[in-house]
């Protein structure tokens, strides 16, 4: 039932990811303790710690769009892309800023917000002129405009 309410009370203390169920958190936490990535994509050689993640990843290569949006029928290759897309229709913003009332639809959006509004961290650095940016899209815009 919690999955449908948007409540995510279980959070990873290492990366701030949140989960609806404690078993999902425990599974996630293994990525922080296990160094070995046992499953390798035969197409791009990306590695995964769990076979199910490799299988989901493989869908991106085979072109099959098995996941369809119930709102607009747009199709996606992986279920996680569909889940993020559906939030554009529902307005769901499950990621909360610990510094203010901001809520984001994706974890990456939240990270960008925290960097630009709170920490000032600028991890994206231009290889040409060494300017740094809080968000990757800012760096890409800089590269297009300046270089």
C-alpha cells in the first residue's frame, strides 16, 4: 500500500536514496558493501551487481519498448524511465530537500538543486578552460556556447 501513497520512509545513510520497503533498502545497501560487479553487458561491457539490473539494462540495447504510459501511451525501454515519465502527469515529487521545502521528481534534480541552492558544490569541470558548474546541463551549455 505504501508504494501507492508515495511514502518512502526507508533511506540509505550513504547516498540518500529512499525506499518504500525495508527489504528494498537492504538490497540497495549491498551496492555500497560489495566491490565485485559480477554481471557484464556483452554489448557495452557495463557491469552490474545483480542479474536483474543487467536484464533491465539489456532492454536499452535491444530496442524493445515494453513499457507504455497509461496517460499518453508513450513507450519506454525500461520501467524506471516510465516511472520517471509518469511523474510529469501525476506531479509526484518523491525526493525532498533536507535544507528547504523543495521537492523533486528525480534524485538527479534534487542533487542539482542542493548544489545550486545550498552547498555551492561544482563537480562538473570544463576540460578546456577549467570553469566548474553545479549541474551537468550548465557545463554542456557552456561547452556549446564557449567552445
